[in-house]
């Protein structure tokens, strides 16, 4: 009888140790040492600190700003021009490597439908145009002429009026660059002045 009881107890202990289907494995002992390892993934970070990139006072890079200029919101586009001005004034040498992409992106806003965006662009141009090297700027003058002519002949009277501000700025800042286009731009300029003076205030 004693042997049968001992054998029965051993069988019960073995059954208790078995893991039933659907049940969880026993957790590690509370006194056990659990170790974790840090997984490093190249190119990924919880916080994007733009390390190594030139940024403005709002920690925005040139790429960030150019993307904002494509935004549907008037306020975002307007703020992007102030951000671009801040970035270039802080880091003028950025124009050495990125003048083309910058000008090709912003010229089109001479005919932006929103007045505040056009005024922000003019404010930006007023600050950064004197920082541009005339030799580097020369290849982009024809493109500017295309856009300023488009603004001067635009169906919107407000856009036509604002185009004079951009034309005046370029004439004052870089007259030699504009001189070769003066024969037909001057005609448009005088025509617009006459229309503005004749329009009721």
C-alpha cells in the first residue's frame, strides 16, 4: 500500500508540472535577472534633430521650407517665405549650392492668387537678392523675366500692381542684368503705371 501511495504521488507531481494546452509558460522567477539589449537601426531616430543640416530659427531646413511652399494653405506658404528669408540671412553661403532650386521654386509665386503670399515673397526677395552673386544670378534672369511678364499681364489687377514691386527691386539691385530686357519691359511698366494712375482710388 505504501508503494502504491508513493507511486501515485509521483504521478500527480509530474502531471502538475506539465503545461496544459492554451496555458502560458511560468514567468521567470522574481529574483531572476532580466537583461535587455538596445537595437540600433541606422538612419532612424525617435527625434529628428536635423543634425548637420543648416536650419533657420524654427529648426527648418531648406528642404522643409521648399516643401511648405507647395502647401495649399496661404498661411503656410506665407510663413515659408519668412522662413526662407531667415535661413538665407543666417547662412548666406547656402546660395552657392542651392541657388537654382530656390529661384526655380519661388519665381512662380509672383502670380500667386493670395496677396499676403506675394508680399511675403517680395519681402524675402528684398532681403536675399543683395546677397546673390550677380554672375551666378545671370542664368536665371530670363526665367525671372518670363514670370514678371506673366505677372504684369495677368488678368488680376492686384497681381499686375504687385509685379511692379518685383520689377523695381530687380532694377534697383541688379540693373545690368535687367538692362538687356528693358526695351519691352519698359513698355509694360509704363502701361501698367498709366492704368494704375487712371484707376479710381
